[in-house]
C-alpha cells in the first residue's frame, strides 16, 4: 500500500456519506461504470435543492441502475422490473407531500416499462425520473434494448443492431412531461443543476443521462470507459430548447445535450382534484 | 503564478487551495479523477488496495484548487477535496 496516500483511513467521512448506506459500499457496480457518478449527482442535487429529505423517497426498477435505491439512506424501494413509475405514482397519490424520485435504467424504464413511462408523463404525475442510459441491458449480460444505437454490437446483435433506438427526450415531450433534459455523466455540474431544478418543479420531470457500461457495452464495441467519456466530451453539442425531434442518438452527427422542455401542464393531482373532488 | 503583464488586482484575488482525500478501500481504479482533474494533480500510485485496484494519489498536491471535480466524477464515493488554505496569486 502506498504510504504516500493517507494515514487514518477508517476515520475519513465522504461528504455524501450521510445519504448513502455506507455498510453496503463498495457498491456492486463495475470499475468505470457510470451509474455511481449519476447517483452521486442525484444525491448532491437532493441536498442543494433543499427539499425536505425526510419527505423524499427513491424508487428503482430492476437492473444494475435499479440497485441505486438500495444504496440510499432514505426511504427507498426496489420494485419489480419496469414498474418503478406505477409504484412511484401510488406513493405520490397516497401521500402528495412526498418528493418522489425514480432512478432506473433505460431497459427498465423504456423496454419492459415503456408503457408506464408514457402514461406517467401523459398524466403528468409529479415526480422526477432519472434514466441512466447505457444503451444496453447491463445486468443480464448486455442484450440489445430499445435504446441501443444502430449498428452497435451486443450479445444478441453480434453483427450490429439493425434497429433505430428511441429518442427519449422526444418520447417524453410527446407524452406530456413538464420538464425534459439530457446530459452525460461527464457533464456533472449541468446535470446536477438540472436534477435540482427537476426536484423543485411540479409535474413529470425527465432527465436522461448517458453513462458507460464498460463491461457489456464497452467491451463489445471496443470502447474502454475513458474512451466513452472522451466521446461524451468530443461528440456532444450543448443546445438548449431545440426541437426534440433533432435529439436522435447519432454519434456521427453529434449528440445534443441540454434542457429541452420546461412547461406548466397541470399535474395529475391537480387534474384529479379539479375533476373528481367536486366541493 | 506567472504573468506576462501583471493584472492590477493580483493582491486582492485569492486562489482556493484544496487537499484531496482518498478513501482507499472504495476506489476501483477507473482513473476518471486522474484523467479529468483540470490541474493534473492526480496520478496512479504504484500501490493498490485490498481488492487489487491501483489508487490515485496527489502527485502535485500544491496545484489542487479545490474544484471538487474529482469528487463529483468518482463513481465510488472514494475521493473528495476540502479547503486547504487560501493563498494570494
Ligand atoms: C419480469 C422480468 N423480466 C426480465 C428480467 C431480467 N432482467 C433483469 S435486469 C434487466 C435489464 C436491465 O436493463 P437496464 O434497465 O438498462 O439496466 P442496467 O442493468 O443496464 O443498468 C432484465 C431484462 C427480470 N428481472 N424481470
Ligand atoms: S454490467 Fe455495465 S451497467 Fe452493470 S454495473 Fe457493470 S458496467 Fe455498470
Ligand atoms: S479538487 Fe479539482 S484540482 Fe483538486 S484534485 Fe480534485 S479535480 Fe484536481
Ligand atoms: S474516480 Fe474514484 S474510483 Fe476512479 S480512480 Fe478516482 S478515486 Fe478511484
């Protein structure tokens, strides 16, 4: 062990330790996996937004990203595959005081859970949905998903993916989300600022975050995790408020990042009260 | 710091200095903190932790400006920076 690093290791407290279940750290995510960085940005934003953390909970589905809820030292729920949004909807409707955060993967939210996503956004349920998009089903060994870029190699598309991936911000906008943004795990300060904004806004907020899965996506596509991050730096363009139809996932053209939608449609609870709770 | 022409306010501008702290057993040696530190403070050390991952160490500790970037990019909650001293330019 290098003596030039530090002495009393066991006494060191990381600034986010009060929000994580430190007994479960190191977490299960692989070296270079981007999920931890996005999770850490989410924790930072939860603190800086000054929301009441006693009234905040996190819901995840299944997958590597889905493990996040289990590391949060607040009320958190690890639900079944694809069902984070309906579970979170129930939480919010039963206790409207809660700040509800959904933190899950692209496969969980948009493949098996795709229908729940569009209806959560349509009804504009008051919650913040953070999707870690690593282009693949990480946990189960790297199968092609609804977000895998064209021509990308996966275990189930050995010669390349023939199909077009979802443009997630376009889908969120078209379905009715109040707030939509996209960043990568390298753009952490912008990402944290947007999560902070999303947490304090009303209605359905959606943030897509690109993050590497070096173990399954990276290895198959000959891209180590540092190379993926360099791609995020060199092949992205920040353009706020562009037409969501321009946001397709095409690294040759360049990936557009930014804040794209910020509107005030009435929320699910407001609509319900107005229609069903007749005074 | 060296200047071509010295700005008039060098005596009032203060530069934050930081100190990086590494929690060795959490690090998985991804190298993100090393690659993306804007001041090239960090480098891989020869040593490794119990799990066998190579750790970063502050090779140029005096260059750290306490920007926290290593802290926010680390996926492992394994590194952070804190205020060291505030010096003049
Ligand atoms: C009903 C059901 N179907 C399939 C699975 C297997 N399964 C577990 S995780 C996963 C995909 C997760 O992918 P994603 O949400 O992208 O998360 P990642 O692991 O990439 O973070 C699948 C298909 C399951 N657990 N339950
Ligand atoms: S398999 Fe991929 S997504 Fe899962 S922890 Fe490893 S790198 Fe991350
Ligand atoms: S705080 Fe900033 S300058 Fe200091 S080591 Fe970390 S990234 Fe480098
Ligand atoms: S970013 Fe974190 S896990 Fe990666 S090398 Fe630096 S301290 Fe270790």
